C-alpha cells in the first residue's frame, strides 16, 4: 500500500534530506501555484542550508528544483539574487542556475537587467546560460551570446548550441578550425569533443573536410602526447615467464591461447 501523502507537504519538506520521496514531490507539485510562496521561503531560508539542520541543508535545494518545475515567475528574483550572491561551492547555486531558465521567456527582461549590473565573470556566464536555455527567441539574446562567445569561446559555443540558431554555425566552425590541442595535458583535446557536439546540434554531421580536419587534430595530438609521455607500457605476457594464473608453469605451457587470465597482481583463492 503506497504511503499516504503528508497533510502539509511543504512543511514536511523543511526536514527532508537528500532522499526526496517521489510521493512528497508529487504532492507539492500538485499544489501548483499555492505552493510557490512557501517554496520561495524555503529557498531563501539561509538557516535551512546548513548541514547541521534536520534536512542536512537539502530543503532549499529541493525547493529550487520544484520552483523550476512549477515555472514559478515569483522565483525569478530570488534565483537572480542567488546567482549574484551565492557561494561558488554551493549546490544551491547550481540549482538556481539550472532552474532559472526552466521558468521560461518571462526571465528575459529581468536577466538582461541583471546582466547590465553584473561585473563578475561567473555570474555573467550563468546569466547567459539562462538566456540561452529559457526557450525565448530574441535578437538581443543572440547578440548577447555572440558577444559572450568572443570573450569566452568555450562557454560561448555551448550557449550558442543550447540556443539553437543556425547563424552560429560559422562561429562554431571557426573554433574547430583554429583549435590547438595541448599535448602536455591528457585532456588537451577534450574541448574538441564539445565543439563537434555543438556543431552537430546546430547543423547535423560535420562536412567531410571539417571531419577530416578534426581527425587530424586528434591524431596529431595523440602523436605529440606520446612523444612527451613515452610509449605505452606493453601488457603482453612473455611466453617463458611464470603464468599469471599462479599455476607454477610457464605461460606457454599453461594459459597461452586460452581465455584472458587475471594479471599477476590480482588475488587468487585456492
């Protein structure tokens, strides 16, 4: 028999930890607009954000997600305050960033106002993300995304792909064509994956010449990386060494040609 929903689900949320029961979530969402004021109060209750509270700091985080699901326009300004003042290491800040655009096109004017006042690069990036993902199509948004791209090419490409305007394709192609992988980092070609994904989201598969360019970038990076780090250590087992299965026989007289055996460092019970 399913659990009965609480008589006051939002009050129950005040002491709910990381485990957020589905029936509680559904009960709050069923309240619709009536739940919004209480959820905003939870969102802005700084005391509830501490880990030594009954909900271990989770109630404001749950409230942020619910406000996004409810597309609560009353939450726009509280979310914007969190983007401006929130702790960089806070999960709540991340939830504000993710859920503000879910409210929809109603966020556009408040976000542009916030952008005009913002001077922190991280805050600007979050506001641009909100514009790109709110579902509104507005020439001002596209212009803002292009300007952001010029300052922050990597994040700008992602935002342009989220926005979904094909006019961004030449910009994404530009960063692919001018990308220089870093052979000193094992992640030195990682951004290229995101650039290719952005292009394909906007325009479909890469044209042949651009795909060939990407493949050459990856190949050249791998070669330079190998020069810097040395050849990969061989995992081949010598025919005359003791067999890794620890039988006491030589490998050629034991497991050679059979299914792969456990490496010598693995434990084996007899």
